[in-house]
């Protein structure tokens, strides 16, 4: 983990970023990129994937990106392309924390805000959930995104909401979480897949190519040495990811395969907010080669 994350708590980091909201996006991205990667950001002739993500934030803008970045509104997009069946069951939608009511929810569920990253609250036993703490956590999530921490344009136009969805549980591993398949798509084609396992215990991440060949690349977490068997639904998941990503220069499509069914997770236009460190470092260039920058679109 980056040293600054150990030294400065998350809440304090977002507060500090809020103090610099007046800085133009381009300047702030250069500062953050230097702090988080230790490198100077090249926006004129970017070659690294991490650099191209920053360029993407500044220079490519589409209303459809905002729709798909919204964790609730993206259902409309999936419906329009005939993939609504991938959606996780929706229990409720609320405009603010004052409206949140868990009385009619099942014992297990997940609550999340629609305009942020890592703003999820997992409930495995409703009787143990304290409403006051829940509201405080949700308020913090909603305020956090308003800071525009990573200057991720696609999220700027989202009207925040709170949603409650079915909590997906793998029958084979009810306590270990579910495997998260993150498909890196460029112009509607999958090239690489980051696979996250044991997310709630001992988080691990492997990166495969589309043929399920392990790249050996490390990214933020250790690899899972036991993750070797090709998923039964890999071909179908690739087809779904490519259909969902069609028309976008670059997007990561997250899918789950749980108890024999494929589910949609989210669409991420700025994975890791572009402040990513790969080991070996050359993978930053390998992934960057796949990301063909489009014409600027404001």
C-alpha cells in the first residue's frame, strides 16, 4: 500500500482534497499523479495506461459515460442493449439518507451510493445493523464523492442516490465473498481480465489475458496461486463484456459468476483512477498500447 495512505486516514485525505477543489483538473491530476506514482505525468504524448486514463478524464466526455457510471442509471443502458437480465435484484432506491428504511429489506443485502467507488455497506444480519451508524456512513460516502477526489469527469453529473440490492452469496463459499472478474475493454474488445478473490478476508488479484493465460502481473494485492482453472462461463462473460463496452474507447466491465449465473457489477471508465502501479512496470505500457486514444470530445 502507498505510504501516504498509511500516514493519512481516508477521511482526512478527502478533507484535504476538498481544500483544493479550486485547482483546475489538469493541474490537480499532475500533482496527484506525481504523489501517487512518483512520476511526472505526460499528457502530450502519453504511452502508459496510467497516463492515458488521466488524458481520458480531461479530454473525452460523453453523456453516456455519466449514465453508465451511475450504479442505478446503468440499468437503463443494460436494458437498452438487451442485457437487463444481468442486473442484480434491486430492493429499493432512496434520494437521501433520511429516506433510507431497512424494515422491508431481507436479512441479507448490500447498500451502496450510486456515484462513488468503494461506497458499499454489506449487511449479513439485519438485526445487527444500527440505523444511526448506517446513516452516518452513507452521509460520509455521499460527501466524499462531492470532493471529486480523482477528478473523474464521468461522475460529475450524477445525482447521488442510495440503492439496496440483493447480496450475492456463493453457495460454495458463503463467507469468503464472490469472485470479481474485471474485463479491460478497448473499443469493444476484451484484452485482459483482473480477477479479485477473497476480497473480505485476504484480498488477492490475478491478471489473465483473454485466453486465461496468467500474465504474472501483480497489482496492489498478492496473486492467488490456486486460481488456475478456467471459469466455465469465461467465453460467455467475454461476449457480455464486449457487448456492454461496445462504443467506448476504454472501459472496465466488472462481472460476477455466482451459482451458475452471470451478474453485472459496474462499468469503470477510470480504473484505479489511473494511479496504478503494476509489477512489472512494463505492463503499464502493454496495457497502454491497447488504449488507442480517441479524438478529444468535450
